[in-house]
C-alpha cells in the first residue's frame, strides 16, 4: 500500500463529505456492515463512546439516575398506543414477522425508541408517591430504517445512544429535570469533546411528536450545516395518561405523573470528527482519546537503538504512573516517518520523539496533534505532560468556539438570508412565532429553526419573513 | 400491601422454581416485558451486570482485548455461510422481513451470535501478520426464540452477554487464548460472585457446533441441576476458511488464521441468585452489590431522633469516604422492622442499626445478611467494615464450595447412577469416550456430560454404561 492509500486523499475544504468518510474509515473508527445502512465500530471508535458513557454515567448517578435494560422487541399493539408518537416512526420501523419457521401474530417492532415499552412497565412499578421520582437510563441502540446513503455516526439504520426516562410527582420537578439533563449534555460535550453548543427549545414543528416541548443542543459543523447534538423532552402527561402512569399521593389521591425523556447518540462522535479533524486525519480531544501520548523512538543503528529504547520505556512507565494512556510504538520494521503519519491519521493528541541527540540533551521532542506545534521537554519535566494535555483540551474548545463564531451570522432581512444561506452557518433572525412562516422559509431555503435559544425572546424586531412583530430570535440553518 | 405480599412466600427447599421467580421479581432485579420470553432489568439487576462488565473489561484490557460494536441485523445469506453453525441456530432465529411498508429481499436475522458478521469484517481488516493477534470483545445481546416458559436470566429470548472473537497467526497461540479466557471467567465468577466452578472440555456432542472444541465452566445449583456458566471455544480454521480470514506472513506467504470465540451471559446473575439466596430473599456478594451497607436509624421520639440521625449521617460519610457503597435509609414513615425486611429481601450485605442506646455505648449493631450474624462495632472502628465486607465475600465462596461439594458425588455403577440421578447433583463417573454411551445415558436418565475436567483423563476404570475401558471421568448431571 502506498502512503497515499493510507492517508487522507482529499482535503476537508474541497470535499468535506469524502474527507469525513475517509477519516472514519482510515482512522479505523468504524466500517460498513454487510447490511446497507449499518456500521460496525472498531475499538478506536467504540472507546470514544465508552469514554462518553463513563462520563455521563457518573453525572447521571450523581443526579439520582440509574441504568436499566430493555429488550429490543416491542409489540405493534403497544407501539401504536400513543398515536401521534407512533405515526412519527411508522415508516422507519423494522418488523419481525417470524421466529424460526413460525409466523408471529402481533408483529414485533425493533425499538425505534422505548417510551411505550418503558411506560408500560413504569405503570406497574409506580404505585405511590414513595416510588417517585423514578429515573432510569438505558444504554442501547435504536433502529430506524434509513433510505438515504449511509453516513457513519450521522445517518445509520441502527445507532448507539442512551435514552433516559424519568417520572415525577409534579410538573415543576419534571421541567427542572429536563433542564438538569440538558445542562449535563452541554457541559459533557463542551468539556469532553471540546465542542461548543447552543441550547434552547425546538419550535412546535420541530419538537419530538410525543413531547409537550423539546429542548435541544445544536452545533454548527465546518461545512456550514447544523447538527442536533442531543434533546431533552418534557412529556407532560402525554404518555402518563394513555399508559396509566399514576401514583397515589400522601392523602391517597391518585394523579397522573409528569414525565421526561432525553437522549444523545453516537452522532456526538461524528461531530467530534467534523469539528476537530484536519487534512492529516482525525484529531482527538485528550479526554476521549484511547491513546493520549504515543512515543516514537528514533535510531539508525543497533548502538543508538540500545540507547533510545530503554529511555523510551522509562518515559512510558513514568507517564503511565500518572494515569496517562500512553503507547510505545516499538515496531521495528517501520520508519519513524511512517509512524508519524500513522499516529497523526489516528489523531493521538501528543507524539513524543526520542532520538540519540535528545538523550544527549536530556530532553525529548513533543508534537501536538491539534495545532502541529513542536516543543522540547526536559526528561525531568516529563510529568508536565499531564498539564499539557489539559491545555490542549481547553485550547481545542477555544479554537472550536472561534470556528463556530465565524459560522454564526446575523441577518436583517429575508433577502439577505436567502443570499447567504448557501454559504452555510447558523443564522440569527427574528421570527413572529407563526408556523406558516417557518414552513415557507423551509420550503424556499431548505433551512429550518434549529433552536430557539433560552435568552432569545425578543419582541423588538420584525419577523424576517412576514415582517410582523417578532416573538423571538431563533437560530436558522440547514441541517444534517 | 401486607408483609406477606412483599416478602418471599414459599421456601427455597419446598418450591425452588417459584422461590427463584419471587426473588427476582420482589427484589426488583427484573420484570417480564410485554412480549413472551423477554425480560427487562431494573436498576438493581442491571447494576450487578455493570459490575461484572467492569471487572471483565479490566481483565480483558490487560490481556490486550478491546471492545467494539456490531449491529443486531445479519443477512440470511451471510448467516448461512458456515452450514453446520447455521443449522444449530436456524429454528430459533427471529427474522426481519419488512422495514416500514417495504419487504426486504435478503431477510435479516436478529443476531443469535456474531461469528459470521465479525469474521466477514475480520477478513477485510486482516492483511498481514502485523494485524495479528486481533482481539475484540462485544457487549451486546443475543436473540434466540425460546418456546419454553420464560425464566428470568436463565431462559429468555433475548439475553445480555459478551462475545469475544480473536484471531491468531498460530494454532498454539489461539489455544492459549482459549485457556486464558477460561481462566479469566473462572476467577471472575469465583472472586466476584462467590460461585465455585468446574472447568474442562465439552464432549463432541455438547460442543459449540462451529468449534473444534469447546471449553466450559459449570456449576451445580442448589436444586441439583447443572448450569453452564460460560464457554470458550477453539474454532481452529472452521470459520477462517469459509470467511477467508487470511494473513500474509513475514515472507509474504498467505495462511488461514486461527480463531477463538467465547462468551458469558446474564445467566451468571441467575446462578448468583440461586446459589446465595435464602428464604428472606436475595443475598448479594459485597463486590457486586449496588448497596453494600445500609444504615437504619432507630428512634421512638423526636428527641431520640435528633441524637440518632446526625450520627447515622456521620457514619454514612465515613463509610462513603472509604469507597463503600452506603445508603442511609431515612424514610420517616416506615418502621425499622419494615426496613429490615425490605433490605434483607434486596440482599444488602451489611445492615447497620443505630439507636439511642447504641449512641450511649458509642457503638452500632451490624447484621450480616449472608449468615444472619449480629455483632456490635465501636464507632471508632467503623472503618473495619471494609475488611468485614472482604471477609463476607470470602466466606460466601467458602460456603458455596461446601454446598457444591455436598452436591458432587462419585458413582461406581450405572445402577447407582440411575438410582441417584433424581436427587440431582454433579456425578463423577467413568466414560469410554464413545458418543453412543453418552446418548444412551442421556436418553435413559436425562443427564448429559456437563464437563470433562482438565485433570480427568483416566484409563484405570470402566465406562459406567458399557463397561469398556474408560477414557476419562467426566461430570454428568441434568442441566438447565
């Protein structure tokens, strides 16, 4: 295989879509499965997901949420119990009709989402106020048949996600939960993946069909398209009434409960690839990198090798003792140059190079992946790499914020909006709150309301479409 | 609800099967899903699985194994590629025939196991000796339609498991891997779940159809039935040939690779319930208990409450600082007696009782769940609970070994075997190695060869069935 075949052959600027697919495949994050629409995760991809899962689990647990397990099969009769909800998923459902040679009477759906299944159980489990709040999260997959071309992490017929489902005695408590989760989502995505997000509400048109309202976090990708990064829904009593999720209060009076549901998926990994990756491949934020530091020894003779290897091992051990995920690349048959490209493609945050001259100077060379900066570090300061990794993490968020800021625009008129929409980006514009205008804008520009930021109520302007008094200033964009 | 409804209403000795189901449901480990054959895990059940997963993950990782993700859908054409293997699963496969309104051409199977899918990918990923060994584990579920009555954790149509799939350059290395995994399985089950196991090989008749040979760990349950606790298969080149899992060696000569696969499922949780549970409910080994210590305050007036609560909180904080998973049961409306029953049902290893008299004596009462022993502990020695939990863990294994020893019997003749088999238990008996004898024994007694222990080659006796010279001394039993 030539060097070209191994590395990325198109530039992020010229062919974003092809660049993305090459990074996913060549950095060995994922691969296509034999069924159209499905992908598999290779260890380097799955470990980013595991890292996110661990962080979310810790935060969920502190918030009184615990994990459970739900089966993948839901009977058709149950899925149809909440009609509006069902209608939304119906065209995408995979149906199981046979087990072995036997036909199944009530067809079984592969879970597109688990509200109906979870709440059937919750109605059994919840009797009294003592059973509330009930807060359970499920790490599983959802299955929704995709007809468009597969895009790893972004458009697949089965995807990894978590879905949380909570039940509360009061409306206020449920609404607080919706916001607590959105906050956990936001700070995890910013702190772990170094991706800035805008949080707010979805419009009525764009909300989850089963919800009273949907809160969302959205990010703008380098190609100018918006990506929904996670949603947290206030379900009100939309499910508790049909599913009879009821509780007796302290005076033994029965009430329907108040509910929330919320989820993030492996789309987050897709966003991370798009936001941080460059023309050499993947760039991983240190916190989620399976390997944070790779050590590449440099030698050209048995004699220099004998000097370099023991020092490399010593550094490896020192970094490992600081809980850094460090790898020593001791492959003897490959050149340092090949190794540099290989680890850059895979996005390892720091590369340490050690050669005979470095040993003379008692220092090593450090190459930072995200900004390609090279510095040297004294051997006796090697533990500073802990704080260098922290700095990289922060700088990656700062640089993503700048990128995202450049992609966020204000427009004063619909004419301006139409002329700029094909450049891509987030557009802040006034809106009257009327769904008709929203639909017209979508029809004419393919852009929709991604998010109505929480602080964007604003009646001082005029709807960019109809010129009536504005209600708020949402973020419009074309989306994934 | 009366106290009887909440607690276990049958005894383990009198009606083991009903006792088991009540423990699962009433300790809130699991519940039935709306589809026959499927269960859901509630947080207390799932957290035992999470704890096992974390332990296995650490051990797998040390052994160079990493996790990945595979989709649940496998095309029929692919599943049928290894014929013998497919024939074994065919009657149990769930088939997806439609997505939305559209019929799917090549029907999709819900994964009964992932050999065919994984190895299709492995054949792409592996080119040269540098890509080996490839060792990936998948935490997912398997789906195999069950026709018999559902038994939570033991017989369900979807079950949580892990399936590991490794590829090696040499036969020797693959066979070593099979044994390393079996060893990880054994020490995890013994150390975490306090369950002794017998390890060895399956007979030709009982092996995984796709394997050259299957190694297994088996345990004997208190009702005298054997439970397969996990298997590790040497696949030889049975899959690498049809799936073309090949590699070029250093001289660029192509070879078919050598493979292993292995798995444990949530059956392990079923075994834990059966082995340790008693007539008051679940008994959890400390290492996998979501709550290791519960503190129950005892007071009969506002005045005594004011003394007791702060001390209880102080102890809670002290134990939490030692990384003990501790819960303070401050429910004001329930009696201590009710709480004792509740936490006993749920199997919490240690209960601490604190009342006003305890505070005078500067000590608390400790009740150990597994042997019902009560002792007192001085407040200033409270951190000793760390080592008390360790002791409980060890003693539970010791006591399970004694139980298992009593259920392990030697028989000298087939007549004796037939007369004793209905008592249940593991039976060590000579066997000639001939499958005909094995089948006759199965036919006449419903017992099969559970495991041929590694140290059981023995030609000094006579086959209990045909009286010919023995080859080994396997363990016979009726199984789950």
